[in-house]
C-alpha cells in the first residue's frame, strides 16, 4: 500500500477521534452547568454514563487502527502484531456494542416518556455499527492469520 494511502487513513482516524474528544470534553462541562430536569434525570444520566464509558474502548480501537496502519507502512502487515491489533479492535467493538445494549432500556424509557419512538432506532445504531465493525475485524483477522500460516508453511517447504 502506498504511503499516501496510509497517510490519508491516519488522517481520517485522527479526524474521527477529534470531534468525539471535543464533544466528550465540552459535553461534560455543559452537563455540569445545565443539569437535566428531574422528570428525565433517572433515565438520562445512565444513558450519558454509558456514552462516556464507551469513549474509552472507542479510543483504544482508534489507537489500534493507527498501530495497524503503522505496521502496514513498515511492511509488517503480515505479522502477529497486525493480528493482535485486529483482535483488539474486534474486542473494543464488542465492548461498545455491549455497553449500548445495557443502555438501550434507558433509551426505551426516554422514548416512552418523551413519546419519541425514533429515539429507539437512534439508540440501536451504535449497537449495529459496532457489531459490523467487530465482524469485519474478525474476518480480516482470520484471513490475515491464514495468510501468515500459509507463509510460514511455504517458508518451511523452501
């Protein structure tokens, strides 16, 4: 892969992480200054806690993606380190999905209280997006592991 392509992907990873970091930092200060109304606080605060807990595995997955791109730059794409990075990305995506599954009943309660059924669908988006990323990372991990095993086998034959 050309250096320009991985540079573009690294820039995309950074541009994905910056808005999430900014929203998480400014969201906390905004929430402290503007607390939720007592009518919604029993349901809203667990959702917000879930969102903030999911930020940690999100940034771990972005870091692992950045490491994977560095391995590709160093011509070490077919290494055990790449397989481990893909495994960590898969685990982070599954953790994020699990967090949002736990938060979904609170989102359902908010949608019921506010009479907004579309909120349930919005609450399900991170679950399915994370599951898609986890499945994609698992498939890539398996293909990469098979390629590494095939390379080792061919090195033994020659």
